[in-house]
C-alpha cells in the first residue's frame, strides 16, 4: 500500500503544481492583454491626431505585429 500512497501523493503534487502553473499563465496572459489594450488606445489616439499617412501606417504596422505576437503566444499556452 505504501507504493500506492506514494504514487497518489505524487499525482496530487503534480496536479497542484499544474493548477498553479495554469493560474500563473492566465495572470500573465491577462497582463499581456492589458498591455495590448493600452497599445491599442495609444494607436487610436495617434490616428485621431493630425498625422501623416506614413506615421499612421507605421503605428498600425507596429500594433499589428504586437497583436500577432500576443495572439500566437496565447494560442500556444
């Protein structure tokens, strides 16, 4: 029975570790999302000002790359 108890204890420990990792990953994803929203708000502000098409295009490209990076990272987790 000791082997079974050890096995069960290890499974419980692994379960608890995975639960913690998932919680931390979701917090990290939430923080990344909040950063992305801030970037979006800055983009909107920039486009509402009197900017040249080149500046708006560059800001849109930058934001698009950030959105893609965050989306890819969230999809993999």
